[in-house]
């Protein structure tokens, strides 16, 4: 797996997903610090498999890897 690509995609997905969850928590009335911390932790944990998924997809599109994760 291309770890450089994963780190870049993970940083973008973590920012977006965490931001969406924080905004959702604030809009629904969960505006206390423990609720915001929970939203951040959930966003960071959800971003790991999302980042892996998109890294593999982009790697297979660009020819860096095949669908099994092996370098071509």
C-alpha cells in the first residue's frame, strides 16, 4: 500500500468527517465538551477505513496497485 497517499487521504477524510460530526452535534443540541470530544474520536476512527478504501481505489485506478493490493 502507498503510505504517502494514505496519509494524505486520511488527513483529508479525518478533517471532513470530524467536522461534519462536530457540526451535527452542535446543531442537534449536544454542545457540551464531552459530546464534542466523542464526535472527534468517532470521526477519527471512522476515517481510518474510509482512508484505506479510497487509497486502494486510487491506487488501482492509477496503476500503482491491483485490486489485491499488490504492486504492479
